């Protein structure tokens, strides 16, 4: 059996999928090559991150809102538990955290309906089907945009947001 050795090109090699992503992405992704495995892993990670929010939107679409101590909550997967509510988290801070994190990645993303949904849930104002549908559409546009962002940039924005939130919490406690 004869082995063939491939010559490496001096130019950056782009796979067709990577090319398509780079063409539509406002960021230059020329330093990172998207293999089919990378794309699959990125999709799996995004699906895992989005699952609780998508489940929450499904409940809201059906007119259901779970509450604990009068606060609207959504169920989180095992391991995401909180001290206050176990495997449940308040929806308002979760939505606001999502919006804040995504603003750090792309401040052109729409957030009006998500912010309004958060305010309505917090104030106990009845939700309209249109508001839930609009907020879900905005959330979907966020997921679409995240598919084009490098995982390390998403992680960086998430970590930065968490650090800022912790500093704000500490400042509130000190005041």
C-alpha cells in the first residue's frame, strides 16, 4: 500500500461550511476553521443552553406560568439548581441575563419583546399571545446569531457578564 502525502498550501484552507459562515458573519472568522465536528458540538452546546428558555416559551404559549412564592419561574436541567428554588429559577433575571449577555456579543440584536415579557412577568401583568410570540421570535434570532459566533467569544461574554453581576451584587450588599 502506497501512502500519499498531501502538500499543505501556504494559504489558509477553508472548508465550504466555514466559508459560508464567514461570508455571512460580520466578524472575520479567518483564524478558526469550522469542522463538521466543531459545528455539531457548537449546535449541541447551543441546544443545551437554550432548552430551558425554549421550554419556558412553550409553557407561556400554552398560557401556563409556574410560580414559587409569587414569582414566575422556569425549570432548569439537573445541575443548574439554585439555593432559593432548587431546580427552578426566576424568569425575569434569567431573561435579563440572556439579554445582557447577548448585548455583549452583538448589540444590534432585537430585545424589545424580551424586555417587555420580563417586565410583564415581574409585574404580574397578563401576557398576550402576540407578546409571547414576538419574544420567542427575538430569542430565535439570538440563537441564529449565536450559531455564527465563536464559542470562545460566547464563553467570554458569559463570563464577563457573570463577573459584572457579581460585582453589582457585592456593591449592593456594601451599600
